[in-house]
């Protein structure tokens, strides 16, 4: 099986921590050069220093905030003058928890911008070079809520569905150019995002952190919370040459938790 990413460059968004950081690590282990993207420069520097590399110059980072799509566009336009991207990992922080009925209009707009609009800017920026190369991988980190909406994540459920539909449409449009577009759907994965969701549920349900965590574990057939590295392994496989004929899928990495097919 060909998992070799030597000579490829991966732009990995939301990679200063969590699933994005783990994905950057896996892709680098398969030989890719990495361009990290996030807001926190100190964290990005620390990740770059820990990425495996034969050549110390091979990994880079870009600082930008997905709440400001024009800023993202400027940063990309500048960087892509000298760099071609073979693999794009679309990923950013999840929307705040809460019921859909209570959400303010601005919360939907903010999530739509930072997830869908920024993904679109990224895809439009990187696909011309992918088309010329006849190779491209676009992998969107979404959520199992694409298959089954999750209680207490109203804005997230709504926007994730839009991103999944956008991605499926693009998969068909870009397939003739050797570009695949797939979605990875993490289940409960131990990162800062999950810790904040557990804390938010604990507050709302008048329980403590450990009680909520235990409830989550009970809901997972595998009876444990996943690790970021386990989601990253799925991302790295989909990015590899071996996955060339897998296109337009939603892949849950959730210990069997999603009840739908
Ligand atoms: N962990 C789970 O259990 C789980 C389950 C289902 C879905 N997901 C989804 O998977 C994605 C990744 O999750 P995670 O657990 O790895 O999250 P995380 O630990 O919160 O990491 C989010 C990453 O996105 C970056 N980011 C956040 N806001 C940004 C912004 N405005 N502009 C640019 N970068 C931004 C963060 O870096 P900076 O702060 O440095 O910008 C960080 O690197 C999220 O969409 C999450 O909702 C996670």
C-alpha cells in the first residue's frame, strides 16, 4: 500500500493543537512537508519544532484568524505565490455549545464564515495548482453530527451539514482532475474542544466533569474516548496515494458511536 507523501506539501488548518496538530504530525511522518495554520504563534512555533523532518526548512506556519476571511485570503495569496499545496486539511475550532432555539443570528453567521466561507477560500486558493499537478487531497474535519445531530450543539449541527453538502458537491466537480474531497467525522476525541464541551455540559446539567465524561464513555461502544492520533491516522490515509479512489465520503472515527449507517 502506497502511503508515501514524500515531496508533497500539506496545508493543515487548526493545527496548533488537538486533531489538526496530530494530523500534521502523521502527515509529516509519511514524508509530507507541512504548512500549519492557526492564530497562536507560540503554539505554532512549538508544533513546527516537533514535526519530524529531514530538512529543517521543510515545515512552515501561517498565522491567521478564520473569523476574518479577508485576512485569510491575503495570507494565502502571499504564501501561494511561492508554494503549491498538494493536501489541504480544512479544520478550525468548533462553534460554541447551546440549543439551536437559543442561538443568536450572529452565532450562525460567525460559524458559517469560519467553517464554510473559509473552507471555500482555501479550496479556491489551492485547487489551481492541484489541477496542474493532477493530484490533490482535500479533507474536511467536521463531526459525526453530519449523520446524527448532537443534542446541545445547535449551531454546530447546522453548519456541519452545510459543510458536508458543500464537500460532496466539490468531490464530483474536482474528481476529473485527480483531486478527492472527503470528510472525517471525529467522535468524542480527547482535546481542548472536548474538555470545554464536557465543562459546558457539566454546568448545564448540574453534574461534575468526571460524571459527564463517564456518561460519554458509556455512550461509546468501544467504551473509551478517542485520541487525536486515531483521527489523524484516518486523515493521513485519505491523504495518501493509496486512497486515490475514495472520494466524497463521510468517515466517522468514533469508536462505533454513530447509530446511523
Ligand atoms: N474533539 C472532539 O471530540 C471533536 C468531536 C467532533 C468534532 N470535532 C471538531 O473537530 C475540529 C477540531 O477539533 P479539536 O478537538 O482538535 O479542537 P481544538 O483542540 O479546539 O483545536 C482547534 C484548532 O483550531 C484553531 N482555531 C480555532 N479558532 C480559530 C480561528 N478563529 N482561526 C484560526 N484557527 C482557529 C486552534 O488554534 P488557535 O487557537 O491557535 O487559533 C486549534 O489549533 C473542530 O471543528 C471540532 O469541533 C471535535
